[in-house]
C-alpha cells in the first residue's frame, strides 16, 4: 500500500475515534492524579496550574509510592531484573553458553543504563497507574537509544488480531525554532532548505516569530514495501515513520466533500514531510492493563478503581476545614443594638452590652451549631485513605516502613510474601505488554550495535533467546515455594542429628540448583555440575590414596623392624 497524506490522516482519524471511548476517563483520572499530563487533552498552556482543586493528597503520595515501587521492584536500575536464556535447556547448562548468556545480559542492561530509560520508565509507570496505559517510542542514535513518553491523549495505537499495537499515531507541538532545528537541513551556502516545511513555517521563521507553536503528527506502522529477500538497509526495513506538520488546532481533523483536509494547510503543503525514517525494529511500545475485546487501552487500574474514594476524601477534607474554621472563628449573631457597640474578637478584649441586653440575657452567640465530632470524621478519612493505599499497592510497597517494630522478622517475611503475590495479576499484564517487548527490542539493538559484545558460542548462534524476569516482584512470585523447601531442609537436618540415615534422602546438589534458580545467583558463584563431580572424584581419589598410605606405612615399618632384627641376629 502506497501511503500519502490522505491515507495517513485517515489512519489518524480512525485511531482517534478509538480513543474517544476512554477520553473522559483519561481527563477525569488525569485531573485528579496527574494534572500536568493532560494538558494536551485540555488544551492548556505550559506552566498553567491545574491542581487547585486537589485538597487531600493521599492518592498523590500513594501514586508516588506506586511509581517508586515499580521502578525498584520491576525494572531496577541497581540490580539485574531479567536474564537471557535459550529455549534449549540443555544448552543453557553448558558452561561456555552460560557464561556468554550472562555476558549478553550484562551488555543489554548496560544499554538501558546509558540511555534515559530509567527516567522515562518512571513517567511510564505514573501513566500506567493513572491512565492504565503507557507508551514509549524509541529514537536510535548510533549505539544509544532515547526513550520518549508521549502525553496521554496525544498518542493513539491500533492493534492487530493478537492485541499487539502495530500502528501508533502521535501528536505533539514544537516551537518554530525547535521545529526547524530538529527537522531542517542547511544547504552549502549555509541557508535553510525549506523543501520539507510548509510555507507558513518558513514565513514565521524568517519573521523571527520563533516561539509560535506548530502542531506535528507522527505515524509509525509496518513498511508494506519491505522485502525480506533483500538486504535490510535504507528504505528496505520493517517499520516506517512519517512525520509531518498538522494544521488546525491540536491536530484538528475534519472531512470535506472532496478529501480529508488539514485546517488551513495549503494544497501545495499537503505532501511535504518533515521526516520519513525507516527502522529494523518496532520503534514503540504500548503497555496496558487488562482490557476486553482487543481494545487498545487498559480499562482497569489504581486511579480509576479508587476515583470515587479520592473525590470523597477531597470533599471530606474540605468539610473538615470548614468545620474547623467555624469552630475557631465562628459566625456570630446578636441583638441589633450591638451594632452600635465596639465589637472585637481580639484576645483579652470584651464586647460591651447595654443594660437592657444584660437584663434580657441576650448577647452574642454562634450562628452554626457545630457538632465537634471531628474524631469520627478523622476515622472515616483514615479508612478511606487505607483503601486508596490498597488500590495503589502502597500498603504492600511501604509495609516495612509503616510497620518497623510491630512484627517479628518471620511474621514480616510471611506478610510481605503474601502481599507480593497479590500484585501478580497486574504484573502479568505489564510483563506481556511492556517487559517482554522492551527486552526483545534491546536484545536486537545490542546485537546490531554493540562493538564490545562477544560472538556467541556455536551452539547459540542463530538461536532464539528469551527473557527470564528476576526482578524483586518476579522473584517474590517465583520463590513462593522457598519457605516450604527451607522448612523441609531444616526439619531433615534436625532429624539427622539423631538419625543420620535420614540425610541420605536430601539431594544437596538439587537444593543448590533450586536456590540458584529462585534467587538468581550470578554466573560463576555456583560451580558447574561437571566440575563439582570432578572435584569430588579427585577428593575421593586423594582420600583413597591417603588411606592406602596410612595402611602401607605401618606394614613397611613392621617389615623394616623385622629386617633390622634379623641383621642383629
């Protein structure tokens, strides 16, 4: 299919129609939890304050904990969070293969660490917690990658039949100066080449109107003209990205009687493209929580689930503030003749009353009878805050901080392991739509660009590799059977003190292999089984030799004594 501006705009129109189903949810959740991330949807100016309505910040603290917890628990910058292995289990146990897989894992982790991934991942986790959907698109710059986070409501994916996003439409804005410097090229004479810009951008730049914002659209999709029989180079790559100016307001789309139009963009500018780029790897990822019927966006998440509680907390906080204000500085009423008196609320002052008012016992009193049941309100708020923390997993992520001395170490470990398993369903969705595509992308990228990557062993050359996730979250679920295993070993060791034959049942090598698998012991700490067997054989041979020597020496000594006695006689 040969794409042009009409077909690209038609894709944009279709993808934005799909987004209409979640637009209200995006706006509502964003206004309460991430106001600065919905400015595109609300057409707000940069720097405009958008959080004046938020009084109770429980959910903001819970979201902060959610993001920090997922950064450390799912994609930690401080420790490995995945390891690579072959589908052939036997080849994984070969020492040279195992060593190279560890080397390859280290090189891919380094590619993440030298990019802006861990900063960008924090933004993605915040979007994921609020909008149930997050997006990266990648910009390859030689041997490095830059991760972009398009704003919610400014990117629109379309899925294939397997629920995988295969088309991504992004809208964003740049100033005229930034636009020209990013997408422009200079001629030999030093002037700008305006062939890929619209006439309006050229005019704005030449008039030094540098701060005027220009709306831009980027459409990323599979390259239908890719031929796998030809070398993968130039325009013969699997993915293509079209970037062009969009007229109208915020990429406004409309259809007239003749074709799809672009606001005030002239016909001569319709087929101008800021950039058309090709890539071997899919240059974007769309993560989402659970959704139904192959929908492109997640439909369940912490903020959406707790939105009613968040609003209720906010309302109760406002009510509490009003009640406290009325208690501290109440509105008063009294006889009309007191208007002539000097009324003051200053400390150590008094309000004079006339004789008639004193005789009648009339004076100032509060207009509102405030019920000082503030304690009940506090308790209700505390219950709601606890529910919000549960929706964001903050009670699990901050368990040890919130309960430092209330439980024994064994009880704390048991509770943490139980709570870690609770996070499993959400983590599974993230694995499928985020973790796996990320690692597959970085593997392919490192294989193509890393000059320090050692060549793979012959047994692994051309083989398909997979990722085994070993993050804190993944380990918590994978090592769920370790307490039972450790309890069995400890019990058997206790029995072995008075019945040593019971220890014959325990396979210590198998126990060490299980610990290596569950806890991710780095390559080299556990010796290969063949080396262990060789060491044992060598030790056994040495022991046998020592025993023979111990048996031979007395015999030789006795023979020497006999010889000496014979010589004396």
